[in-house]
C-alpha cells in the first residue's frame, strides 16, 4: 500500500489524533480548537474537516501573522527552518499542540 502524503490526508482523520494527544496530557478539545483557531482563523465547531490538510491550510480564513513566532522542534525538525510553506504551517500546528500537551499556559502558546 503506497504511503499517503500528509498534504493529502483528511483533517477529519488527523485532527482527532491531535485532540487525543492533548487529552492524554489533561488538556481539552476546546483548547486544541482554540490554538487551531488562533493559528488559522477557523471556527473549529463550524468548520468542515472533510478536506485535505492542503485545502485546510490553503483556505484558512485568517492565518495568524504571529505564526512566525512559533519556534522549536517537532519530530527533530526546527519549525522555523522548514522551507515548504504548507509543511511549515502543518508543523506550526503540531508545535502548538505539543506545547499544549506539555502544559504550557495558553497565553504563552498564543504568543
């Protein structure tokens, strides 16, 4: 079976994994929704998640200009040096959820 590119994965398949990661560490779905909304401008309760990651980030209503302040490593890769714009956005969301799961206060996560 060929590997599926993360760009082609449905948000509806990946987002529950992000929520589960946060919930395992005592955080909530509402907090994951908050950081995702801060980053992308989506209202997560009203957003159709049956789109690909490429469509989700490509059609983000208000991508936060402060996203450039998201730094650090995700899976051993520094977010700030990722060249592909779409992969960088995906990793920025991963980093925010990682920070949430590690217990960082929301005001520090949302920069």
